[in-house]
C-alpha cells in the first residue's frame, strides 16, 4: 500500500468526519499513555528522592550496639547490662579479616551550640576519621577530622548544615572560629552539608563531629562506646558476617551467642534490600496500571472502528465497486486506527513529558535534592513504537471486517 | 462481441432459495446502446451486477472482451471494475463527505494516478458535463440531476469501454431524466462507449437503440429500436 499525501488525506478525512467520536476514542489512548509514562517517571523520581535520603550512607555495612541480655548465661542472670568498648574494635577487625573498616561512635545528647547571640540544639558525635566511610561527608568548607585531631585530642569539630546556618546566618567560611558547646569551646575545622536522612544517632545537619577521645574524656568517661559500625572489603557481603560478629562479641562480654536481642545488629544491606523490593513492587504496579489503561484504550479504538466500519458499509462498497482492492480497504482502516492511536498517544507522551518536567523543576530546589522524573528519550520512542503496533492490532479486526464487504453490499438497503 | 452470456444462472440462498436468473443468453456488441426492461423483481439488477463483476453467478459462462469472467481473484475483479467498466446507480452512490471533484477523482486514486493529474482530469470531465462550478460542492448541496451527472463523470473518468447504469433516472424528474439519457446517448455516439441501462420506464428504454426484455429470469423479446419509436409516446419524451 502506498503511503502518501492521498492516503493520508483519505485517513484524516474519515477520522474528521465524526470528530467527537474520534476525540473520545483517542482520549482513551491518550490517557493510557499519559498515565503509564507519568507513573513510570513519577516512581523513578520518587525512588531517586528516597535514594537521596540514603545518599552518602554505606550500603554494605553493619552496625552493632549493646542491649540487656535476655538469657541467663554461665552464672550471669538475664537482663544484665553490658557495653561495647574500644577493645571490641580491635578484636573484630583482627578476627574478621574481611572487615575493611571497624569504627566506633560515641554520642553526647542534648547539647547546645552557641556563637554570638545565636544558639542551636545539637548532638555531639565522637568519631575517628574512618567514620567517613560509613557516613560519607560532603564538605562545604574546611576538612574532615583527621588522625592528629584524635591523637592530640584537639577540641575541634565539623558542624552540620543546620548548625552552620543558625550560628552563621550571614554565611561565609567559619573555619577557625570557636563555638561553644556546653562549657567547652571548639574550633570549627569543617562544615559538612550532606543531606542524607539516614544517619546513626541523629541527623548530620544537627551534629557536631568531635574527635572520639575528646568525647570520651569530656562527656562519658571509660572506654565504652555506643555503636560500632563496620564495612566489608570489596565483594564481601556484610550479612554473611553476622554470626561471626555475634560469636566474637558474645564470648568477650559473656552472654549467650544465641541471645539475639542482647546484641543489636542492623544490616544496611538488608535495609536497602527492603527498599529495593518496595520499588520493584511499585514499578510492577505502575506497569500493570499503565498497560491496563492503554489496553482498555486500544480495545476502545477497536470497538469504535468496528462500529465505524459497519456504518460505512455503503461507502466501502462504493469504493470496491469503483476499483478498490480488498487490500487497499484493509490498509485504509488499519492506517486510520494507527493514525488515531499514534496521534492520541503522542499527545499523551507530550503531556506526561511536560508534567514530569514541571515536577523536576519543583523538586530541583526543594530540600529532597534534585530528582530525575523525566522519562528517557528511548522510553518515549519505545512508547511510540508500541503505540503503532497497538494501532495495527486494534485496527486488525475492523479492517478484516471491512475487507469482507462486497461491492454489492453498497447497492443494498437504500 | 464485448459481452457474451451463455446459460447464466444465479440463485440467492436466503431464507428459502430463490432462482433469479434461469439461464440467461445474451450478446452485446461493442458500441451498442442497450436497455434492459422487466418487471420489478425480474432480476434486472442481479444481471447487471453480474455484468459489472459486482456479484458472482453460479453456472454458465460470462465472457467480457474475450475473457471468461470466472473465479477471478479480488484484485483482478477490482481491476476490471476500475479500468473496463463504469457504474451509474439509481441512488447515485456518491461519497457524502467528499466534494464532487473528489468523488470523480476516486477511481483514479485507486489506479495510483498522481494527485495533480487526477484533479486536472476530474475537472475536465466535470466541465464536459457542465458542472465546473459545482466541483467544490458536497453531494448534499446538489440536485438529483447534478448528482447523477457527477456519478456519470466518475464512471467516465477511467475511460471505460462499458457503462452500466441501474435505473439511472429512477430518482430524477422527467426533464432531468431526458437530459441524463441524452448525455448517455451522446457518449455512446461520440465515444463509442458500450452502454447498458436497466430501467422499467418505457420512455427511458425508448432512448436506447436496443431493448432487451427480461421475464421470470430469462431473456424474452429483444427489440431493435434504432428509430426510437418503441414508446407509445414517441421519441424524445419521458413520461413520469
Ligand atoms: N442479496 C439477495 N439475497 C436474496 N434475494 C435477493 C437478493 N438480491 C435480490 N434478491 C431477490 O432477487 C429477485 C431479483 O432482484 P433484482 O434486484 O435483480 O430485481 P430487479 O429486477 O432489479 O427489481 P427492481 O426493478 O425492483 O429493481 C428479487 O425477488 C429480490 O428479492
Ligand atoms: Mg433493481
């Protein structure tokens, strides 16, 4: 079949003949495509927003903390208190060679940071420099804490975004400035503006990172720590180390290794796995809804074309009587169907692209961080190709029916 | 012999079988101007549809321009209809959403003639039939006579050797009927087109050169009518 201006005109002419019907039919397809692409883009953007929350947090890490025991063990009663301490760090890193980093965290809660007349509630987190591989910093000014800060027990800190914004409303580089937290003056060495919402013992934006030994001496005393965070070497699945971690810690602190509640153990890998599954489920749902809507639209097109063909029996009979081959009739009906689906569907693509563009603009300057809602170029192309195929399929049944119309049929029922 | 029918039979298998054509034998020479007359239901339209390959016959032979028309593929049949035969119908059968000139162009569209050429040719034919000013009008904006002339232009545009007309004046008043018949006569005279007209009006039949009577599914009397005096009312008038 030739596809030229003439065929095109034949097609648009028939479609334009019953405009409201064509519009309503096209709307089904339009809506289906719009829904599909908008949902696909939307869920992707949402996923990215959530990923932004996790950003900077090691995805393959384990965090442990002490709880009361729940089982009696070797003469110790249950509900006994115990604490993780600094020796556990060396033990774990020595006995489990798969460990990359084993680093403690010690917090001081309910602090207030003050500078000039400004003040801000905050937490102090005592850390070693290796902690950077658990919660990746995003430094705006200055540097992270380093070895010598810890060895020399310097009273220095890296402050989070919220603290920075409150204490230094005029902006500028605060490094070198002394701020007071509680009774102690700390010199600022860096500003960490990382925005991840997953963080241990308090959000980074309200945190002042201080060398671990300083926190131990000034706030807590002893060698106990709140948490121990660990990451594995490349290719090591942290969840596979859970049992060994439990064994080592339990033996040292004399509790039953099978006493799971005694040792709190959080595996980020599993946490992320849950989120991944959630989005997999969401994506499948989106696909089902979108494809279902499109399918309904295509069936609508097929249905309406069927009615149209019936109504056009005389016209098609006349065309056959003056020399149209059944093939030409088949081609025309299919092309009508393809044109209708493609035109309506493309409009759906354009609309969803525009709306997603808007969403992207809105989120780009929100606190969640930028998220790519927009669907890809090839997704759009694939959608258009799929539309064309669907148009052919939708047109097939009506076209075959039209093809069966005989020239004599035009002469009847006048 | 452009048309030759040998013992052609046709039965409609409806609620009960209806044997409509019961052995039709008929020969028509190239360039003849023939009418087929008969009572309502005698099978005139059925015969004409078979002649135009719009419909099939059951048994017998139909030779068209030396070729046996039997078991043609749809494509061959479409080609014959398109190039060899032009149709004119009682109800005009124009396509309502196309203008006069677009209707006339349509057979050429199916031949694959380019748009410009098609348009020029269609305008020429409309001009010949005095409808140049109506080219851009839709069928429902035209009178019956004008519509039938558009239909005739559409039938003529592919330069067919045969024109088949099924009651072409059936929906027209007597004056317009005369005009249409005069037009067909002129085409037959000037262009030597073979024309077969089905009618049950004796006045219309009287305009043709030969009148074939069909009765109960067989060919009856065949009148030569070169002098156009078959009708009691004489030549040159059609009584409605
Ligand atoms: N498709 C069909 N199926 C069944 N019967 C049909 C069909 N077409 C026509 N007939 C019957 O065949 C007979 C001949 O029909 P035809 O149309 O050839 O008559 P006609 O001579 O043209 O009549 P008229 O002058 O009324 O147009 C009629 O009895 C009609 O009812
Ligand atoms: Mg009839």
